[in-house]
């Protein structure tokens, strides 16, 4: 504006000077020369302004077309006056050599039909009704049935006066963010459910152990006590041998039941002989109890495993074996322990029914139960992983990967030292 003012002032000054010159000298040719110069100057200025205007226009076009947000300019009758390529992509009109003309000229409600044009939630209506700026979340349903979540921001294009001539709409695609938010919310619910499920499981497990102790060990000891009491009262023991062997048998049974319970709670073999022997024992016991052929192999030799990792792998293998017994109807199971450089792998492979891993993964901690979800969570705390491969009718292969050294323990010890 300042520059235009200067130009006008310069032109006015020259005109005044020219007129003054003419008034003084009455010389037409001088007047003519000055007027030509004046017109040349004005033409030059106009050309410069045109170039600047074109440069500005091209910059604005580039910003509009190259924006990663979808953009539309829409008039009051909902006609699309301009659109950019991001919008073309977002509304599913891409690819196949897409051209902007596929959108331009259409009504905005034709390219995302689920917006209610006459309601107060329509950004165009809000702007034409006089608002300066309007923003809202919007879900666009595409032609292929998929949905795009975006934030649409609308602002007016004004010409003379206050009336909006058209509306500039800016669409920011937030589909990925929304998906992540959903995943995060689902994950949080799973963790909360797992926490409460864990305490319930703990209580159930205590109850089971108490019932087992009552029904087996303490029942046996009670009978034995009665027998010994009766023996004490007998003055002449006729069937001494028979009574003693019955008591001996009862004590033996109680001892074996106690041992079974101890192993169920926490197998001493894991702490005394290590992971390799504990896994072998786990397979032996499971094989004896169920009609499934278990085979175990290992190449661990004397490799040392941190006790935290050994407990983790043992409990994980136990859960995987329980899954095979519970869900797979397998006849054969292979358990393998393999030592890598820094990581070890434990594989549990069955020839059972198999299952749809992708659905189960989504449902982990949901309807399916918490076994696999719990394993995944615990392994990721140790920087390990669980890989599941399964084929319906053919069987399942679960591979547990964990480091020999417990980084998780190092980390929590470091944290404790810091505090
Ligand atoms: N070895 C397997 N064979 C067949 N299905 C399995 C196997 N392991 C897991 N599954 C399926 O995966 C689901 C999730 O297992 P899990 O998380 O341990 O929960 P739960 O055992 O309590 O059902 C099971 O309900 C079952 O349908
Ligand atoms: Mg399970």
C-alpha cells in the first residue's frame, strides 16, 4: 500500500511539474516527451506488480497443493471451487492418474456423504452464518467402505465487505492417532483387568492348595493319628504288623502328596538343578499325567541363566504346556531349549487343533483369558518376546525368546540404588 502511494505521489509530482513547465514555457513538445516518459514509468510499475502478483499466486498455489492436509475451497451452494491432492487422496479419489478435476465442481457432500449439510455441525454453514473460525472432528466414509478420521478447520474467504464469498476447509488426517488411542485404551483395560484377575487367581490358588491339603495330607494324618491312638489303647497287639503297615502306608501317602504340592507351588528342582532339569521334569510329569507324548531336548550344556529369567521361562513353558493340554487335543508335544549368544529360546510345539493367532492376539486378555497376554507382558519387561505360529488342524508352535541376563533386574536394582 505504501509503495502504491509512493508511485501515485511520484506520478502526481511529475504531472504538476509538467503542467508548471507548460505554463512557464508554453512548449508542447516538452509536454509530449514528459507524458511519454510518464506512461512508460507507469507501464513499468504495472508490469512489476503483475510479476509480483504471479509469484505470490504461484507460492500460494504450491502451499495449497503440496500441503499434507486435505484442502477445499467451497462456495455457499456447496460447490467445490478448488481442491488439493491431499484431499483427493484422503477422499479415496486417488490413485489411477488422479486429477483434481475429479473433485472440483462436485458438491462437498458428494465426496464425504455422511456430513449433515444443514445442521449446525456443518463447517460451511457455520462460516456462512458469520463465524470466523470453526473446527470439529469428522469421520469421512470412503467409497471403499473404509473410514478416515480427521479434524476439519473452516475459515472464510472474504472479498469486499464482511460477507464470506467462500469457505476454506482444512482436513487433518488423524486416523492413525485415533487407532493408537483406541489401542492404548484397550491395552489399559487389559492391564487393569489383568491386575484384578491376578489377585483373584492368587486367591483361587490359595483356596485350591488349602482344599488339597485338607483332602489329602491332613486327612491321611488324621486317620494315622486315630490308628496310633487305637494302638496305644490295645493291651495285646494281635495284628501288630498289619496295623503298623497301614500306618506306614498312610505316612508314605501323606509324604508323597506333600511333595506333589511342593512341586506344584514351586519346584525345588528349578533352584537346585537349574532350568534345563526343571523343564525336563515338567515334560516328564505332564507326559505321565496325560495321554500325550512329550519329548524334550536342549543344547544348553552348562550355560548360566539368571534365576529371574529361569523362573520366567519355566512359568511360561508351564502355561504353554497347560494350553496344549487344555485347548489343543494334541497327541505329541516337543519342548526345546536352545542357547544363542545372548538370548535363549524355548519352543513348545504341538500337533493339535491349532488356532487363529491373529484373532487370539487381538483378544488377548479379553474373552480368551490372560495366559498368553500375561506371558507377553512379562517377557517384554525382560526385553524378551513370544512368537506364535499356528495352523488350524496342524498344530501350534510357540517360541519364547529371553536374554540370559536379566536386564529388568539390573534396571530395578539401579533404580533402588538411585533412591
Ligand atoms: N496350543 C494351543 N492349541 C490350540 N489353541 C490354543 C493353544 N494355545 C492357546 N490357544 C487358544 O488361545 C486362547 C488364549 O489362551 P490363553 O491366553 O492361555 O487363555 P486361556 O488358556 O485361559 O483360554 C485359548 O483360549 C485357546 O483358544
Ligand atoms: Mg492358558
